[in-house]
C-alpha cells in the first residue's frame, strides 16, 4: 500500500499543559504525517515526554485537542495502531523472570483483545518481529541477561509484533553505547523506509538524530522549530533552545 | 504413615492445604513482581479484624474475613491510584487501623481463648467441611480468573505504561487483582494463619525467581515449592503436634535457603 505523506495521522492543536503552576507546554500545534520520521528534541523540562504522553492519551491536556487518524482522541479506540518503546532505564526490572519471546508476545496482547489466546499466526508474527531486529537467536534468553542494546531491540520487536502504523520511542538510546546506537538507528531507518512505519522519537541527542530523521520538532514549552533537520542546523534555533553558549559538533557521516 | 488418614481433620486439612498450595503462587508471583508483598501483609491484618467481627457475632469468620479484606483491598487500590498519600502509608493506615479494631473487638468479647490463636497461626484442626467447599469455590474463582486474564496480568506487571498504551483496561485489572489477592488471603487463614499468609504467598515465588527462568517456568517451580511445603508441613505438624502454619513457612524458608546455597555453589 503506497503511503500518503500528506495525510495527517496525528493532529495536535493548540495544546497547553501545566503541572500545578508550572507551564510545560504552551499552544503547541503540530501535525504528523503518514511515513514521517520525526524527532522531538529540546532541553530537559521542555515538554517532550509530556507531549508524547498527551499524544498517547496517557495524560489529558488542560487546553487544546488531539486527533489520531482523524478521530478525536477521546473517541479513539484503535490503540493497536500505535507501538510504544518506553524509556527503558526507568520502566524495566532486570530481575523480572521473562524471556525475550514472552516480552515480544506482549506486543500481540493489545491487538488480540480479552479472552483470546495467541494462535499460530500470532506466533509467526512474533517470530517475524524477532527476525526484523535480529534477535531470533536469543528468543529463549531472559531479557535481564541481555545487553542494553539488545534489550532495546527486544522492545522494538514488541512494538513491531502489534503491527503498528506508528511507533513512539522515548529516549531509546539512553544507556546504549555508541556502536550499538549506530546499529539501532540503522534499524529505525529500515522500519521507516522499508516497513513504512511512522516513527516519533524523543531524543536529547540533537546532533545524532538530526542526521537520522526527516523532520525535527523542537520543544521548549512552545514549538520553537518544526521542519527539516538541515534548516534547523543552519538557523539559530539552538541558541534559542539551549542558550547562546551551547555548542554541538556536526559530524559528517 | 497411613494411620494419619484415619483422622477426618487431617484429610480435610490436606484437602484444604493442597487447594491453597495450588492457588497461592498464582497470586504470589504477581504480588512479588509488582512489589505488592506488603499489600498481602496488610490485607491479612485486615482480615484479623474480620475474623474478630465474625467470632463476636457468631458468623463463620471466614466470611467476615473475606468481606473485610475485599472491601479494604479496593479502598487501598483507590488510595494508591489517587496518589493523595504515599502508597506504603496507605498500607500502614489499614494495617494498624484494622489491628486496633481487632484488639478492641476482642476486648469487648473478653477474649476468644483458643479459637483466636488458631486463626493467627493456622490450625488444620479447625478446618470444617464447609470451609473446604468455600476454599474450593473461591479458589476455583481465583484460578479461573488468573487463567483467563493471564496475558493481561503479565503485561501489566512487566510494563504498566506500555500496557496502557496498548489499550488494556489497566485500572480494572489492577482492582480485579487486589480483589483476588484479598480472596486468596481470606481462604488461606485456616491453614496458614493470618500472621503467616504473606510468607505463603511470597516465599515460593522468591525461591523460584532464584532459578532465573521465564515467566511460566518460574510459576511452575513456585507451584512445586508451594505444594511440597504445604503437604510436608501438614504431615510434619501432625506428627510433632505443632502449628501447621509455622511448620509450612519454616519448610518454605528451608527450601529457599537450599536453593540459594545451590545457586551460589553453581556460580563458583
């Protein structure tokens, strides 16, 4: 199925959000199109994770509206269209007794619905997800015994097992070493280009992601910039985001 | 050895024990992995207040214990979700509050003598035939619920946020789960006693976790440790004429110690 890059799949309109008196997001309007590979960047406390959680319906903004696939978020039911790769370091108990395969199988659970067991087709989809992230050989190992890079691949496979149209990733490379980070981004590009999955990636690593993604959205309470990474790097947006003295080394890959 | 089966109470004790032993790890594994172990402790103290009320009004204390712990479990979960107070302070309010209530009721009734002691530490002598039916019925309810909602409960225990994003009704399952835990605690009272219930729920799982296996295999080992401890505990307590609850928990602790030792030896 050809993808329509003009089609809005997530429409964020005039969102504002405060935690108590602290305003985190102010009048954010942002459209995400089918097939986008977009990174939300910005300083800590700039509202990246809050915006992500609003788009996923985990928190409800005080003002504004969110539409997912053309539907108001309140009426949206088809959550299996979304995959989610959480910020691993926070959400994950390394002693939890669970194998890689059992984790990836969870990706099918939301899709199956209550009181339905996984069948042979589900198992094939799980196998396929493991193959995509090159973790088939580790299927029966405990997730706690893997390296951070491998664990992150497993969480991607879990998202893939739900056959999503969109995958959200919250700072997925925290704690992953540089070599594995490169492989990780190669995998993400593959998902975006070959499997046509829309990717929304939170990162603090402006420098790295600007070479990977097709779009950047920079948040510091307001939406400071939204567009191609190239223009962003040429402009003076970094000053605005991080202050005048911030410097980034621009690697030429 | 066979003569012990001539006694009706030991047969009833073993029947109830095996049922409890089978079901306890189904609840225990989720309690441990969700860091809910203290909830078990709190609910068991709440059920002491329930037992006291039952003894005072001469109702089967298992029913009143069940009611008290079921109602409290929902209240505790609501407090936890509301985040108005810290999770563990909600637990200590219920723990000490219900203990206070129990003590006052016991005082009002001028003590219940022997009966109360067997509720505290478990005594198979007091298990009646109606209790077996109750344990069987409610135990089946727990087992079937866990079986039916296994995949959702595992997902939520492992990653509550991702489960929410996937569209699972997380709040409903959290409430259902604490309610099942409350039922589990109430039906465990006759065999293991109020003060030792959390050990029954937690120890077999903790032991199985040391083996470092996947979820289903861990659960299977917890079942094996649990049932073995209960059967051998009941038989030992009969021959030595000691409390069944205490004996079972000591056997569970011994198995835990042995498994730890073997694990350490393996790593060297």
